C-alpha cells in the first residue's frame, strides 16, 4: 500500500515491481487481493505499447474510514481520515496533569471519537480501525501499556478498555513507531534507506527505520534514546535515572534550564509547558539574550545525544519532530547541526540529510491511523508484510 500512496495518484503493477523488487507473480497476487477487499481500484487504463491496456491502481478513499489518536502527556488528539488519508475531522482535548486515570483517558478518547464520527455522519461499520499512540513502553500485540512513566501506568490493558468503549477494532503502539511510520509512508522517509525520527515534546525518543521497515526491538522498546545518559549524575529524570537526554531537551528540561539561568525570568508560564515553550519561541524571535542562551544550551545537549545516535544507527535521514520542535525547530536546527559535528564521526555525519517534520497534519495521528490500516489488512489478508511492501 505504501507504494501506491507514494505515487501521489495512481501506479501501475510494473511500477510497483520496480519500486519493491517483488516478482510479477507476487505483485499480481497482492494487488488482486487488495482489489478484492476494495482498498484499491483500477482508476484508469493506459496504452501498454501492444497487447491489453495496462491498468493504473489507486487507493479507494471511500472504502472506509480510519481514526488516528495521539495521546500525549498534556492532550488527546483524534483525527478522522478517509482511506486516502484526507483529514475529515479533528478534535483535541487538554489533559490536566492529574487527569491520568486510565478509565478517564479512555472516556476522553471515546468522547472525541464519537464527536468526529458524528460531525461527518460516519457509521461505525465503515471504520476499519482506530490506531492509538500511547506514551511509554507498549506491548503492541497485547495492546497493553506496559509502563508510562509520566502517569505511573503499569500493565494497563488499554486496547481492551478502549475497544469496549468505542466498539471498534483498536490497534495500539508508541508515538516513536507512529511517527516513523508517518514519515515512511508520507514524509521524509520515502526512499530513505535508514531513517531516524526524533520526537521532542514533553517526552523525547527516536523512531528508527532500517531497510524500509520500522525497527522495534525484541520488546517493542527500540528508540528509547531519550533515556540514554548524557550527564553522569545529572538531573533526575522521570524514568528514575539521572542525566537522561529527556531531562535536558524535553519541554520540562528546557524550562528547568531557563529557570536555572534566570529564576526571575517572566518567560515561564506557571504550570503550562505549552505556553512556556510558546513564550520562549516568541522571545527567541525577538532576539532575547536569555532565550538565546537557553536555545544554545538545549542544542548542545541535543547535538551530543544526536551524535551518539548517528554513530550507532548511521542513518541517511534525521527528521526532527514533536510539538517542541514544531515551535522551536527553526531556531534550534542550525545550532543542533553545529553541535552534532562535535560528537558524530565525520563519515556518518556527512551522509545525514537533516529535516524538520513537514507533514501537514499531526504526524503521530497519521502514523497511528496507518498502523490501524496495516492491522485491518492483516486481518483480511495475512501476512501484513506483503501489504507493507505493496
């Protein structure tokens, strides 16, 4: 399916063979199965230079609907997509720091799912799946939140809790994997041999894709780079360790740096991370020297951590995303690149193409919806790997 989405319109079976390296028989089998379940259609025919006209294949946007859910520490974001990933409706609800009981979070999501379906008069039977991105460590096959440190969740059976409330198929994963999938399907990852998607928000992590596939690790925990150590005996991180990347470059860490530099600064907004980062971005745009110092210090920490990541993974593309990067990325990227040169080996660093996330919609919601589509396809025509290759 990714090959069809990447075409931006329609694609021939021959073009799929060229892009994927699959045999003619395999491509014919896979595309016929996708036509049979209605997710692809023959959009038009073209002259083949002799013989029968050649069919062009396209996504059928009306085959069904997908829902992508981004659950972060401070909000729940829900988007409704057609099968071509056109956004039909989107809703967001603020989460208070204390509003983190699993039953309450499930109730918030269910309310927003009901709202987006009602807004577009979408019958539940047309929804192919709900993809949910949960912060922290996630058991994807079991649909369990193994550990969410920001909420102190342990082994929460989230998929069953939400599935019972919304009466729809639910697929659960982590935002690092969701962001990597979004970039692979629709963003900077198309055509990339090795991709790292760095997410900087309240939490910090890295989605990794190697040879056109998301790397998950044995326990679906790959990419928890935000909890690698960059300062021995440094700041206490919410994971319980000290000196983690996240403790210096996540939103709370940036705010702590700001307060350590000037406890009397009027940039911080009490108990509001988002407003504080917005105020910091405004101060940077105005040339405020304190804001500039915060940006420099944050970039130095991030550059050191990215240097380690580049040395280990050796990617050809690094995408910087997350809500903090959406606000500060234009200011930070030149400083981050400069700082990374002090820590990454020259050869792997030269191979890197740097990108800020340019997806037009919430990338985590997009990736979560794509994971739901993969789940639907695996349920109607296993194995899922064939659908991903197509």
